[in-house]
């Protein structure tokens, strides 16, 4: 669906016209197997119509235009079956449903109004032909479970319903037009009372880059103010009429809340309607109805107004409470709000996951070409995009799916097939590559599930969301396994688990990024020149790059490499005591943040610290901290503890700005290389096959050093802040590691023995 605001013209398909619904159920999508099942029934009924030899044609082009509220709707479509004889036209639309048939016609009209709207459009297109004297239309419903068919003619209200739907769409287009006009008046606020000169220069450079290319890269150190600069740039695009919506991607929940807070410093809720899109699971409230008609009645009774909620700045907690009181699923409320939102903050998967991105793509009026996309922590995007394309299933989850299908009395073939899949997974041994026999068996079982989805579909409305997700995933395995070859790894990371991992999502990532009217990538750690662009599937020459400066960071770090220890897995045990002693020595002068590659390593060093000094204050970052828990842990630890043991790549190593200026020393205990496993080895071999000179460095060293640079960047976030840093492993002295350190850390000396360490600790 495309809105041309200047000419008041709307271009859309017949299906988009019929399914447009700004209220409850907005943006609803279906699993792929439902579409395939529908296609199969279309073919079946087509063969039946052909056998009648009664002048039926199929997939007949049926286009028409409607006028509503000063807007012109240009609608294109194809009718399933069309017969024109002697000035009389008969139109059939074939629709598969999971409802048992037959039903009273008025019940079907009420439950599936969009099917009759689509048919009405095709009948309207037929009436535009001057030679046509009579038009009849009917929707042929097909029960997916039994194959029962029921033909229902257009209701008497069809013409009025058609005009009402046209007005609904035109009203939404008018809302978008008003939104664009209001955005032209957005205030140009500054997020700081006295912005630093380098920040203002970076903003100017970013705006200039936006004139040169639709895709740009902002490289700026942590503490520079990238988020505020990017948001101000995005708001400038809205204010200049170059985009109608702002979409901001960031991976951590804490970061999403911080972005919204930053956005509100630049634009109030009444000026820019924005929301944070959290996962569907976080919206769940017990006891909510799932019947669409009941939800629509409850919605109307409660008078839920998505626009008003946006302008009030409603958060998820309030949306959940409204849904609970009204008897409306909170997810439906959020989806309806998305249709009116001019700013959306969410996770990467809502753009790069083929499954999750439907949450945005199905939003009424969603237009990526009219959207400015901002990708925060863009160095994480290549891995996250690959994860979005990967699949994984294990025996317990598959067995739970089979059990749930049995409990809901699904067809017996479905229960057997899912149980056979679970049994197969249960037999899989841990393996770096699935054997040819196991791969063939997996393909056969997956194909069987796909065939069942098409040939024996059943009513899934009563299933839990988790079970429906399991069925959705089951329908994907067949296509993915069939296509999996170069660029994919099929393996068992542990017994009973089948994993299909994407080795590089560069092509798919680039294609997604280029669909947006504007795309801005942001990072503090881009890696070697052109590396990030290549990993994201972009032409580095066409990517407008802005290198923002922060002169106050130069000289803020005092860095040294501890050549006394080797933190590799096979040797780290012999150095635990020396690591613990180094932490205790540095803690004598203030708080120490020690970053470890794993919890196990951190726990081992913590025990050594306790052995050397039972009274030492030490705190280990708990697992699974949420946004609020992270903040509480930092505050409590800095008040009560001297040594904080943190995890590289975790929430406190990247994405949380709570350590700047609050610690005296930091120790990076090893470069945190990725685990050596089949997936990383497959990537290394892929790089080697592509002719990369040092494939090991690309697969292992670069990701590890990126985490190091990210963690260090959090320690100095404003002028006047300083930090001394000990790179606690002799590997940091190797050229392949040292060259990947950010230049602001200088040329660190290597401490060869205890005496040199003591001198450095005292002097720095």
C-alpha cells in the first residue's frame, strides 16, 4: 500500500483493501503452510470448474478505482474464478477456513467480512464494463479439515460495506497526511544545554552524508552521543518531508528504554507518536479471549483509542492493564498503535527475521520506502541477522509439541509425524556435522510435516501460542533443509538437538537495508576499513561514512599489556592466582571492573581472590539480569564492593552506560574469542575458501577484540573521566590482536614480570 500525499492517491491490492483494519486484529498474519493449503484448494476447485466447460476463466485481472474523502483509491487484483457470458458476469472467490462448515451465511459474513469485501471489489470492477448487464458474486468457503464447501452470495450490504471500507482507508491516509504535515513542524531541539563542538560538527556531517547517500555509517566512540545525534538526524528527515516514520533498532531491552528517553528529550509524545515494541510474549495476560468477534466487541465497549494512547506516551505496563480490564489481548492494542506510530523502537528481529518482521510489514499502511531506519550497535548486526535466518529444535520441545497436539485432538497423522520428529531428534548424537543418513531422514520427516500442513490442515485456533509457533517452525524445516548447502551448517551442538545455522547473512541483510528510504548504521567498533559494510552486504563505496571525533578521549586511558599470563583455555588454570593478585593490587586504589570471557572463568578467579584475601569485596554479575536488575547491581556493587567481575559481551560490557567515571581500573582478562565449535570452524573455512588471508583472525580474533573495545569504551564517557586498563594476557601483544585495539588506547607497553607490573600499577 502506497500513499501519495500530494496527489491524494492510494495504490493498493485488493487483498490489502479487504484486510485493512486499523483496530483489533491489525497487522494479522498467517503461517506459510496456511497459504500453501489455500493454494492447493484453489487448484482443486479450478480443475472442477474447468471440468464444467462453462466459460470459466481463472486469475482474471480485476482493477477498479474508488473515491472517498477526497482520496482516489487505485486497486488492483485478480479474481479466482470469472465467467462472462452474454453480458452476465459471475465471480467466485475461494477461501479456506479453519471453521467447521456448513454455517449460517450471516455468521460467515460477520466472521469473514474481508473475504466479501474482496469479492465486492471484483464485482465492482466488472460493473465498470459498459457491456456488462448483470453481476453476481459468491465466496466459496472450504473447510481445511474436512474439505466441506459452502458457497455464500454477496450480502445486500455489500455496496455499503465497500464504500465504508474505502472511507476507512481514506481516513487512515488522511491521518498519515496530517502526520506528515505535523512532522514538518517538529521542533529542532538540542538534547544538551551546551552541546560539545565535536557533537555539533558530527551532526552537521551526518546531515551532509544524508544528502549524498541513502545508506550511511556513523562511527563514534562510546560517550560521544551517537544515539542523540542519530535521533536528531532522523527527526530532521521527518521534518524535511524526506521520511514519514522513524524505526530504531537496538538489541537490548535496557537500550530500548534509554533510546525512548533520549527521543523524548527531542520530541514530546504530542509532537511525535512513538513506542517501544517489546516481544509478544511480554504482552501475554492470562484469560484473554481469542475469538475475533468477541475481541472487536470488547474493544468497542472499552473505547480503546490507539492514537490517544500514543500521544499519552503509554508504556507496555499500561497497555497490559488496559487489555486485562477490557478483555482485549495487549498485543492487539500494540499492533493497532503501530499503525499510527511515527517512531518505533524495537529489536533487530522485527526487520531481519522472516517470521518476526511480519509484525511490522503487516501493519496497515506500513511503507519501508517512507521509513528512516537507524541500526544501533551495527557491529552486532551480521551475527544477529544470521541468527534470525537459523533454525534449531530439540527433542524435549518437539515431544511437547506432539503432546499438545494429542491433547487438543489434532488429526492422528499430525501427532504421529511430530512424535516421529521428536524421536528422530532424540536419537541424534552430538556431532559437528549431521551424517548423510541423518540428514536424509531429517529431510524426509520435514517434508512429511510440510505435506501434512498442506494436505491435512486443521483448526489451530484453540492451540497455545507456543504450540502454534512450533507448527510454524515445523513448516519451515523442509524448505530450509532442501536449500541448505553452501553458506549453511547442519549440525548437532549437543545430543538431541538439530541446528541449521546460517554462516553469513550478508546478502539478505543488504537487501533488507536497501528497502528502506534511509538507513543509518551506528557503531563505535567498525573493524578494518570496509569490513562492516561487507558483512552487512553493502557496497562500501556507496556507504557515506561519518567519523565523529571526541578529542577529550585522547589521553584518557592508561593502558598496558600484561605479558606475565596466558589466558588461553588450556593454560589459564595455572595463572588464576596471578590474576587474583593483580585484581587485589589494583583494588587498593579504588573500584576495579574485571571483564571475563565466561562465568566459569570469573568464578574461578573469584575463589582465588577469596583464598588470597578472605575480606576482599568482590561481586560477580548475576545471570539473566533485566534492565532494572542491571542498574541495581551496578549501584549496589559500587557502593559495597571493590572488585566487579563482569562478562565481556554481556549487558555491562556493551549497551549500558553506568561505569563511566565510576571506576579507577579495568582488567580485561583475555580477548574473549568465540568458542571453538563446528559453527565457528565452518565460518573460518568459508572465509578461507573465499581467499581471506587470515581466516582465523576474521572468525575468532575480530569478534573477540570487538568485545574488548566495546567494554573499554564504556569506561570514559565524558571529558575529565579517565581509566587505567590492564590487558591481562600476552596474546594482546601479538600484532593480530594489537592492531584491532582502538587507536585511542595508544601503543600499550608490555609488562614482562612482577616488578614491571608493580611499577605500572604504582605509576599509573
